[in-house]
C-alpha cells in the first residue's frame, strides 16, 4: 500500500473490525508510517486508548484454517486409493475419469500423483509422464480461492518440470523446451523459491546434455553452482559436479571429466543410503573405464555394496551392469563383458529408452569386433548410427559411423 489508508479504515483497524486480508495490509502500512500510526491510536478513534485484539476475526480465520487442514488430511489418506483406481483403467481413459469424477479434484491427489511420478520415472518414464499430466489436469481444475493462486502455480510448475524430465529419460526430446518454459513461467507466477528453481535448472541441464548443447549446459551449471554455494546445499553441489563430469566427457576433456567425478564422489564420502552418493561413485567408475583405467574403475565400483544397489531404481541397476560390462571389456574379459552388455541392452529396450540402447550397442559392437564377429558388430553399429543421427547427437553419430566402417559397412 503506497497511499495512506482512509481515516475510516484506520478507525476500523483500531477497533478490530476490518476483514483479515485488509487488516494485514493496513497493519503493514501502519507499522511503517508514523503519521497513520499516530492517527490510529488517537482517542477519537480508539476511546479506550488501546487497540482491539481482532479476536473474533482471528477465531473465524483459525476455524477455516482448521477445517481446511482436516480436509487436506482426509484427501491425503484417500489419494493412494484414488490413484490406484485411475491406474487400473486403460491409459486413454485416465483424463476422462479425472474430468467426470470430483473425488479426484484435490490438491492432495495431484501431489500424490507427482510423488509417484518421481518415484517411478527411472523405471517407467512413459507411465510417469502420464502421471505428471494427470496432476496438471487436476491442478487446472482446482479453485484459486481455496488453494491460492501461487500454490497452484507451484504445482503446475512441478508437473511441467516432471513431464520434461520424463521425456528426457525416454530420449524423446520433442516438446521438452516448451515443457520447461511452462514450468519456469508457472514457477515465477508462484513462489519462485530457489529449491524449485534449482530443480528446473537440473532438468534443463540434463536436457541440454542429451541434446549435445554443452555450452548452454555449462552456463546453466554455473547458475546451479551459485545457488548451491549461497544455500550451502551439498546435494545440489554434488548434482552439479556430476553434470559437469558428463559435460566435459562430451567435450572429450577427460582430465576435467575425471576431476569433477572425483570431487562429486569425495563430496558424498561417508554418506550412506543416498541415491546421489551411489550415483556419484558409479559415475566415477564409468569415467575411469572410459579413461582406460579399468582397474581403478573396478575398485570404485566394488565400494558400492549389494544393499546399496538393491535400493536403486531398476534402470539404475541396469546402468551398473552396463558399466561392469564396459570395465570387463577394457580388461579384455570379453566372455564376461558380452553377456553383461547384452543383458543391459535388452533391459533398455524393454524400458523403451532408445538412446541408452544405442550407447550400449556401441560398446557391444566393439566387443563383437574384438571377437571377429563382424556381422554382429555391423548390425549393432548400424542401429546406433540410425538412432543417433535421428536425434542430432553428432559426436555419438561419428563414433557409430567409425564402428560401422571398421565392421565392413563401407567396404
């Protein structure tokens, strides 16, 4: 409020008669403005010489808040069962069910759908994307008056961010920029909190790495580093270091890639039961293998015990087998490497993540080439070449082309 409130508003404020929202606005002005503070405490306004307590107004607000809290608790308890009912339907009927039944129109249901989306996107990014779309559909049907415009925009922002990340996991890069833009716009129409901003920056970096745009990804990583430093956020700093190791690997800066991978692993040293800590060590092992240091890679991977692996999503476990296959390939243990790589390829095919399949194809093609099985190497390198070319992944396309050539494809 830049102008002084009318004298009758000051009188009603002093007597405890303003509605709570107007009371708050006037209170902030009075606290900052000595003139209005003096006017509000004049005997002509407050004959008793002391301000009223707003007791009844506050009691009304408290009763409404208590009612909403109880309602939210009930909706939270019902959300898992409601989502199970939706998931039991064919996917093409999900939106119809949401539109036709008010029982799904709750903030708690949308939150639970997003929670389930995040928990399952590594194993089934296709279904998880649909869950985020469901949450968005619900958020768009909830009234601003009841839930607050900013809260609903935060919910929409998270849903759009999750949609973008699920598409990135599927290596379906179409539509990701629009989803990220919608997520960012809704965030700044909401609370614009730094934690959510950092989450979106992470999704953006993953997308930029997947699309081969390393310079833009480095710029976003710099912004993530600033937030992590200002907030002293170890989790965000570790994620940024992992991103940087991937970026420098993409640019073939092996030393810088390894350096950032080492820093990430050291940052989480001694941290137990943390998925990011496990991924940091796995990331280091993978880059040690790529840097032709398979013995160190094997030692790093050995620090990740079976209990840690069993807590990870299914596709993270597949990536472990892939890395083990790569390490044994570098060690010359092709009889161990080939089954591990073939198994990883099959799992990624079942998960419908074509870029992961294509990258495993490159490693498996090299193994078959070393064994003199040119026809198998040729088939796998041709498949990878096709996949990478369609996704504009230039460096990987050139690697696939070189393997295709070595296998006799251009003889």
